[in-house]
């Protein structure tokens, strides 16, 4: 675990990085966050993550008391303070302490900002060698017209329930559908299907998060010679695909070889998934914010 946490611009030990019982992030999940990766001295697409953080905050009327440039500097300093060049970074902004259990957000004047950087344990190699199995879960994606999935809020209960249902089914991850029955995403990962030379992923308006890794993979796939589309997908499209893979900050690109008990193609990670994975692994060392200890 991280030894030093950047709390409101100052560094404190992880034991000191605490919040009040009345902090709205704790009481109501009232806040936003981002998860970011640093690879060998390069914070991958840090600026894009921070822009998304500020968009999330703006959507819930939360005023982050720093500029993007200031938080960018704080992220780099947190990595240096913890002597890390490869790490998982978490940024959390809570609305702060209100008045008891009053829901009124406008009485909170002091948002709380935390940044941590920790040594990251990547997914086991076997997942990339053999692929993972997922199942469609009963819990549906929150409706986009109620709370936009583009808001990465501290209230992550929708995703947590999906992860619990996947674990109870004995598989690695769950596949979420929206209320209309269209495929949306996994717990923390976007989903792609490969058919011939075409990559297809659900459009964000259906309820999928516009993932940073998702967008990067789409860009790299086009440069590599693939056709890339955003279009609604049903479970039939998943079952009948040549390849299926998921993308996310933690997983990067990982093959899905079985869905709802149905084997995808030959049941092994496909060549196109493997190719994109290697292209992505090279790219993350080049695009982002570089630093040195």
C-alpha cells in the first residue's frame, strides 16, 4: 500500500489520510474519482483522465479546488514521494463535510482531494494466456437518463453488485445489459467483439463508460488496419463473434473465451486480440506525462 497520500495538496501517511464520519463521500458516495496507470516513468494519458475527472465533477455540481495542471503536478509528486515509476494511481474528490445528514450539496464549502500511488499487481499472466470467462448478470446498468455512466462517482454500487453476481457464478467478470437488453460493459471494463477485420464496441449512449483504454484501443486498431465501429450489440453478437475482449485501466486488453457457458470461436485468445495487446503495451510507454525520480 501507498506510504504517502497527497491530501488536499499536502502529504500525509496513509494512517493520517482520514475523513470525517460526516464526509459526504462516506455518507452518500457524493464525489468522483479516477484510476490511472503509470508505466516505467510515464503516466498514461494523465491529461485525458483529469479532463474526465473534471467533467464528472461538473456534472454533479462539485467544484474541484484545483486546476488540471495543479492536479497533474500533484500526481507526479505523489509518485515521486512514494518512489514509484510503475504504479496504480487513484484520485478521489469528495464534496466534503456537510451539516449532519442534510442532503443539500450547497452547504459543503470544502471539497476533499486525495491522491494515492501504489505498486500495481497486474492480472495474473494466465488470464492473458488462456482468456477469461464472463456471464450476463441480472443487475442492469443504471439508466443514463437517471445518472450518466460517464460520471465516475464514488457511489459504485451498480458495478459492485455486478462483480458480486459474477463471483457467485464462479467467473471472472459480469456482462451488464442496459434496461433495453443491449450489451453495455463489464464491471470496470469495456467490451469489444471482433468479426473478420471489424472491431465493434457498444456506443456510450447505451450506458457504456467512455473508457480511456477503450478510446486508445479504437485509435490503435484503426492505425493497425482494422475497421472500428460503435454500434448496439446483443448477446447473440457476443456469442457469434470471432473474438471477444475487454479493455480497462487495470486489465488493459484481455480476451474473453466463454460467455454464459458458450465458447467463443475455438475457446482461446484470438490473434487479433493478442496483436492489439502487444501494440497497446508498447504505446503506453510513449503517450502520457513522463517523469523521473
